[in-house]
C-alpha cells in the first residue's frame, strides 16, 4: 500500500498526535512509513502541518506537491493553504469550524471559513464535518483530532484497519480518556457514513 496523507491545522488542535497514530498504525500493519512535522509558531496558534508517507515508493518524509491522497484538515483556511499538495482525485476532509487568526480580531475581516469551504468544494472532493458540534457532544474540544481521525477512517481513504487505529489510540492516550476517545473515533465514522448515505439517496 502506498498512501500520502497530510494533516494540517493550528497549534493546540492535536494534529501531531493524529499523524503519529496514523504512522504507527500503518507500521503495525507492516508498511514502511516516513513522517515529518512543520510546526512554526504552533504554540501561538500558528500553522501545523504533518506529512505521513506510507509505502516503499516514498524516498523522503515530505510529500511532493500534487501527491497527497488525502488532506485531513482541522481548519478551513489550513485546508486551502495546503491544497496544492493534493493529487488529482484526492480527498479533503475538513473541520468546518474556523480558528480565527489574530488579524481577524484586530481588523474584523469577517472570516468565518465559508469562503474557504466554497473554494474547496469547487476544487476537489470534500467531506466537511462540524467538529465544534461533535466536540460539544463529547464534552471537550480535545477530542477533535480523534473525531476527525474517525471520519478519515470511515472514508476508506486511509486503507488502515479500524482496529489497528483504535489499538494505537489506546496506547497513546491516558487510560482514563481511552473510552471517550474511542467514542470520538466511532462518532467520526458514523458522521461519514450518514453523509455517504445522504449522497447515495441524492443520486
């Protein structure tokens, strides 16, 4: 299996943990994996981008432009920022809840993520999910990363078994939060399934 997956968001959203779970799960299934993060001013809400390259075709940890099979984005503007990495026919899974930059509070630009989502819809296949709503049901924004990981798993584009991903989740989160994270993962899968059923009915 060869897969290039880019995970992007802003500091504090849990993108790095999500990338480590994907990489570890792929290795658990016997794949060669290269990964890298570009973090920058993450602690101040800056961009965080993780590259995960699965399979023997990868010669370096950084995904070339136009090569990513999937972009898993925790924020609409970050999906657009990294869209050049997506290959033709690739998929973008994006959280619709925006994280407003400092410039928004200073200049009141009106940024709410809508224009970014509309742009993505025109350019590629998009699965857009409301992470804010999911996290409110789960009781904490800290479950966003595992929820989105569940959506990615539900899409089938990761090509990693659910149980392998869940095994890595159980290894990497504190024991007292395991059940909640498993619920977040399953909720992500279910939201994708519901969207998929809706699309089938429309056809």
